[in-house]
C-alpha cells in the first residue's frame, strides 16, 4: 500500500500579502491562530508567515490558480480500481469482493505487463527519468505562457494533452485579466517513482470520446460512446464495438500479447524542491500575492499515444495528461454528483 511521504523539514516559507490599512491581528494571528509576531506594516501591506502544519487560508489563494500549495493535501483522483461493466461480468463482481490491497497489487502487475508488451520494458523503466526531466521545462513554459508568450503556449501544446492544455490556458487567461503573473521554478528533484499504471485497450476513437480528448462536440462524443461497450477492471479498460464483443479476460490476454491497440497512463510521483509565486503586476512595483518555496510531493500523469501493433515497433510519444490530479479529481466529483442525482 502506498503511504504518502511527509513534507520535508527543509525551510518551507509561505508569505501572504493582503492589501490593508492596518494589521488585522490582535493577540492571535488570523492566519495561523498562534500568538502574533507583527511585521511592521509598510505600503499598506500586511505580511504574515504561514507556519508549516497549519494549512493555508483558502481566502488568499483558493480559485486563483490550480497549483497546489505545499501545505495542501494531494487531490483525490478518480478511483480506477472499482470494476465497471456495461453488461454482466463475473470477473467484475469477483474483483469487487477482493480487499483493496490485493486489488492494488493485481492491478499493478496486470497493467505493467500490458504496458511493457505495448511500449517495451525500456520505455516503462525510463518513464520516471523522463518525468523528472520535463518538469523544469513545464514550469518555465507555464511561467512564460502567463506573460502571453505565444512560443511557450505552442510548446506546451506538444507536451500537454488537449484537455490539460485547455484547462491551464483558461486559468492563465484569468490571471492575465487580473494583472497577475505566475512564476514557477524547479530547483531540484530528489526522487521519482511510479505510483500507479492504467491501460486502455481497444479502438482509439472509443477512448478519445470517453476521455473528452477528441476535438469534437459533446454530442458527437456521446454518440461515439454509444457505439462501444466499456469494461474496466483493475484499472485496465477495454472498449469493443457492438454487443458481440470478446470478454474482458480475452481482451486483456490479447493486450498482453500486443494484438490490440493500447494506450498507457502512468502516475509518477516526484519529490520536488520548487518555488511557486503569484505576482500582482498592476503597478510599477510588483506585489507578491503567493510565495511558496518548499520541497513537496508532485504528481505527474503521463499518457502515451495509442500503440496499434506492438510487434511492428510503432513509435509513440508521452504527453502530460494531469498535474496533481487536477482533472481526475474534477472527474471524480462530477461522477459522484451524477450518482447522487440518480439516487
């Protein structure tokens, strides 16, 4: 079972500045609920150091940009180990009865075998190194895109999947409208390892519609989904057209033999020493809104392109499909909301 690492004991300084005429603190700091040690107020600016372990006041940061602070908990992603089948499936029912720890072990073994068959063992062995190598570049490009750098945006379009790119471009646009600039700096990466793998076997069009990655209307995506049957067990999803589709077990054997198209998603957890800042640039002198300089856990979800035939050594590429489960957590919340409406 994965145990989330605790934050490093290295200096973790978060500074929040709030424009105000007077200090809001009395004998207890409003930010930390601890005895207040005032910093003299200058230029109508209140500076309060948020001590590690006390969390981060959402009123200073929530909704401004979807980058996790070191004091925030990791988002909860969509649970991929629950079995979902559009038709009766004995395997799905059996898996649901297994303890979660056993499901995790089986899921890792199954999806690792499928991924290695589709992409090759060397590609999976090097995925952590690749994630660690691309993160500093992503940080630099996001910072550039926040300034309106079109070259940075164009390069990000070759690194991010379409849904993730659209989400970040929307939020960066909001920052520019508010005259706020993003600055991300990666100082070093201490470690990286695979936390979870998932695989998708079947026609590319079926999963493009399912994931919302296709550049089509929601109506067309919905019509495409109706043409396929989806079965997801142990994080391995199979899509087949029509009602006379092969069983999930048969499809997984074919995937492990490299006989069907496969796409792989890998969650890589990195321990990163980085700095995240939001700067107000409406005046001649930039004002720091958020300054989070820390060592923290960061999750990169990488997604391969579809490999149609493993035996033909088809080339493929990795793209970043999620950062800190931003999209996956929103998908989970939407799923729970839809289930609640049905109930």
